[in-house]
C-alpha cells in the first residue's frame, strides 16, 4: 500500500513543496490517484483524527467523493 496513505494525515506533507496539505486536497489528489491507479470500485479512508472520505466509481466512470473533517480545538 502507498506509504502516504498509511501514515497519519497529521503528518502528511506534499513531497514537492514540503507543506502540510489539508484533508480535501489530500483526498482529491493522493487518494484519487491511488483509487485510479488500482482500478478500485470503492474505498474508505480515515486518518484517526475524525477525518473520513469515501470514494466510489459511478456507472459512467466518474468518481464520487464524500468527505468529512473534524476540527479539534
């Protein structure tokens, strides 16, 4: 499995810029790329801090992405 997907989102950084990436950006880039690369039909991703995402492939080959995030203050 892709190492970036297994590490905590809290520690996720963009390899090119070295900056932390927000949850929606992470899901819409890294997770979608992984989803497509492995021709998956469905995947659920959680970071252990309340952030969740569900991806599913639609009949017309589009990808439906549902995500939520939690802010701890």
